C-alpha cells in the first residue's frame, strides 16, 4: 500500500502520514514515512502492533517540550536511537489501517480460571487474554499455543482471543523451533488431497512421450550438492562436441508431475518455497515428490528439463537448446568430494570405493569436472567484467544431536566446487530468461533494482573510516566491487560486505523484466530449483508453452503478477525464519561456555553499546556500554566509542577480545564483555 500524507485538523498536529510501525522490545516504535522516520513513545502506540499499517501524526508540542528537557538535562539521548539532539520527529499513532497479525504465538498462563498468553515475539508487547465468549482448544499451564485474536488492544480494551492450536509444552523436544515456525506463520502439514495425489504419483509415475522428451541416459551426468541434501533438483554434464565444450544443465521436471490447479500445485503455490532449518526442512512439496519422484538421484531414470549450451573459448554462449529430457545420473558428489577431485586433479581413492562407476568412467568424471572448473572461472571473470557484484558470505551450519541439542558449528564459505555449480546455474537462468525475453513470452523473471543512493551515502563515514572512499559513496556496481576487492583478506571485509549488502534492494520476482543490478544481467530468472521454489516451477510451465508454440491459458497468465508478489513475500519470510532458527541454535551452542574467551568483529553501535560478531560461530552478541569500568564517549559521527582516559577506541570493523557474559535463550540474545 502506498504511503499517503494529508493535513491534520487537530490543534498541535501538522500532518498525518502513513507507514509501517516497527515496535522495539522496550515498547517504543518507529514509523518510516515519505517525510522521514517518526519516533513513537510507548504512551502513543495506541494499540498498534509490530508490522501494522498506521496513520501517524506529528506531535510538535511534544517535540518542543523534549527539546527543552534536553537543554536542561544537557544530554542528547533520552531514548535509544535518538542521536540528533532532540531534532527527530515525534509522532503518535492516530489509528491502525491494516493489521499485520491475526494470530499470536505465546505461552499460556492460568490464574484462578483466567487464561493469559504471553507472546514469544518481544516486538508484540501485549498480553492476550482468553476470550470467554469463544470456545478454543483445551490447553494447560505452560503450553505453547496459537491464539486467534478476537479483540485488538486499545486504550480501553486488552487484546483478547481464543486458542486455535496447542503446539506443545514449552519444555517439549524441538519446541523452540516449533515456536519460530508458528511465529512466522509457516505451514507444516499438507492437505489430505495433496498427500493423496503424491501417493498416486509415486505409485504410478506417468510415462513420458518419446516424441516430447529427448533421451540423454547415455551421457555422463552427475549432481553436486551439500552432504545433507535430500532433494537433488539440478545435475550437470560436460561434453566436447567437435572441439567445443557443451555444458548441460539438467533440472528436475516437476511440472511433468505437478499439474496447474491440482491439490499439490495449490499447496506449493501457497507455500512458494521450502524452508531449511537446523533440525528440519519444511518442504514446498511432499517428500514423495521432493525427495523421491522428482529428485535426480543417482542410478535412476528421471524426467528433466535440459539447457544445453555450446560454449566459446572465452566463456560466452555460442548457441543453446532447451528441451524436456530423460536422464540417468551416474554419480552423486558432495561439495567436499568435488573439491577433493579439483584439488587432487583426479578421483581420490576414497571416492572410488564409494561410487558404482567403473575406473574409466571415474576418470572421465574427474576430467570433465576439471574442465567445468576452468569454464567456471571464465564465467566469473565475464560477470565481474560486465559489472556484477560478488558478495562472499560465510554460512554457519549448526550440527545437532538426536535431541536437537547443538554439538558443533561449521562455517561454510565459497569454494571452487560451490562456485562451478553456482556459475552453471546462473548461466542456465540467464539463457532461459533471454530465450523468453527475446520472444516476448509470458514469464516470471528475477529482477534486482538499483539501490537507493541515499542508502549508500549513509555508509560514507564508515567507508571513509576504513579508507575505502574519499568524497562520495559508491554509485555504480563496479565501484562497489572495487571496495569489496580492496577489503578482501582484511578483518573488516565481512563487515564491509554486510553493510554494502544491506544497502542493496531485495531481489524479487516480476512478470516484466527490468534489470538485475547485482548480477549486471540483461535477462535473469529462476529456473534451476523447481522442487523448492514455486517461481521456478512456473518458469518450466511457461517455457513448455513457448516451445510448443501454444498460448498460455488465461487462468495462468492472469495470476503471474500475484504469484510474483506472493513468492517474493514468502521468500523473505522464509529467510527471517531461517535466520531466527540459526540465531537460536547458535545461542544454545554458546550457552554452556559462559566465561570463556572469544574474538569478534564490531558490527554496529548505538548509544547503549556495540554489537559484535563472534568469529568461530558468526553468532551476534552485544557489549553494553555500562559494562566498562571507565565511562566511554559515544562518537556517533564516526561510529566509535572512545575511552577518554586511555584513548582506546572501539569502532566498526575492529577485532576485539571478548568474554561471554550471558546467554538468554528465551530471546536468543548473547551478552559479551571486553576481556
């Protein structure tokens, strides 16, 4: 919904604006509007909940009073986030236009027959009382429940609702992740109709038509995936045709099984994506489809959609063919195994024992993997040369025991093996998008708009502090990449990369192509993961219509805009869920280590202290300003704290020695002190 502004009528109010309110854990809020950000004191929230669309009115009289208080007190900071000497806009919620929450997840407490639910989300600072007028599911003290709201909080009424679902008791195994799943509103159960369809398909898979599907079972095709992967939706092949390299990207043909409008399709469309959590996967499609029928498992015939690309010596595509296929994966490699081959230049003895391939075929596999690695490096150079941005992040993989307790943390970073798969998938996605764009066919594209320059300008002081910018912030993708290259290998690289990434707009799905800023691509889509992403499944369907020269039915084309928006929103929610679950398990892993020493990087500062990212786990914690024996001065302009007595400074990107002080698992929060 677009932001709106109109003049207020009440005395002391100058204008009414519209925006989404974000409520902090301490109860105050912020509303971002076209006029700027409003700070809303607790007493002026007026029943709004985090994420609500609200009308906010500016309170100039209150601003005047606070400025007078600041002058008398001689301090700038009367609340967290106020760093401009009282010049921030103060607002009050006038009314809620759209509610973001219909349900609340919380813990039930019973007292003399009165039921009260305490939300697990600290950004929802309202207790929900059980509505005596409604009949809900029976629950006991300490149960985690989902409450359907019947009355929203206001100045005269408390929030009320009835218990819609009992998730389980707070002490039950896996309940911590269940709470996160419910908080983000994810579906975990498939409908009976969808499960029945999946069972029927699994028992009697539809026969393929030879005339419509090319038989590639004689090719040496292989998959490369994480060790714990169960759904293999992409496979690769490398062949030499008359001296030219042919790269084949073979994607599971989910559209051959999941028909538009079927129960399975409606389930997948609503979910839009699979969600990967430390202790489970919430799949977009039932396991009979995702892990079995469509998964490109080794030594089994599978229906696929193939993109064959004849490559020039410089890494550009000379020609491409797109068609449905029948494949037979000869080997399933993990990323570690593929990297072992690249490092050794041949198939290691350990891998020879684990695969069914004959020695000659194993040798072929290693040679083709090495050729693919050379091509991958050419593709990377071409992308960077055209202006693509290469963000290199580190992913924390938490290992759990059978009880769901963290036992270790492994940091995953980019390798040659992961890069060659990534480059092949990017190229296939670009090839499919260019094919459809050239023909003006209905399509689901993946777009990425240019960042707001204001977002990059905000980083200028930090970039200048590290010596990566002079008079202005970066304005183009090559300038951003130069900063990333300059910081590579230095302690602040992870921070610089994170800050620049946060300044980017989110990539999203759209039925009309504009641009992809991050990849500097002239055409891009998501084609390569139809088992776990609904837009990819739609791309397969639309591509089949185009190749058959058939018109896309109106029942599909009319839904493309909605599908794009819905899939983009669900992708964002899935990421939030995954991040929350990882943060919880990292906190749980560190909890027994209170008092131990660590190292970390300063990643953010505010008037209360600074955030740090612990190096061995990537867990983020907080160092309170009050934990220092000597008072620290907060230099907001240069994003640093300074000890006035010793001159010691703590600034963004700085490597610091830490001692773990406390872990609060109920909030997934970690407290460090300098040590």
